[in-house]
C-alpha cells in the first residue's frame, strides 16, 4: 500500500485495465495507468502540472509491476 497514493480501477477493458492514481490527502486525480500498445506494457500518464517524489514514483512503479 502507498502512503500517499490511492489506486482505483476506473475501466475494465477486455484484456487490460485503466487505473486512476489519486492523492490520499486531496480529492484530485494525479494521472492514470493504462496499457500503451506501442510498448506492449502498462504506462503512467500524469496529469499536467503534477509533481512526484521518488517515493510516489516507486509506488506507481510497484503498482504497474503488479498488473502484469
């Protein structure tokens, strides 16, 4: 579990998922995780103007690794 982030399924596609990445302290979406077909893997798509520290990026990376 992430100390600062919440991951929420927002769309279940036939083969992949779309996950919202949200702040636990503020009701805002920081970005989404979705399948990027060009790379044949999940990727993180941050919202414009968002900033992430190493801990948050590690949490996002760990979540993506768990989607495989």
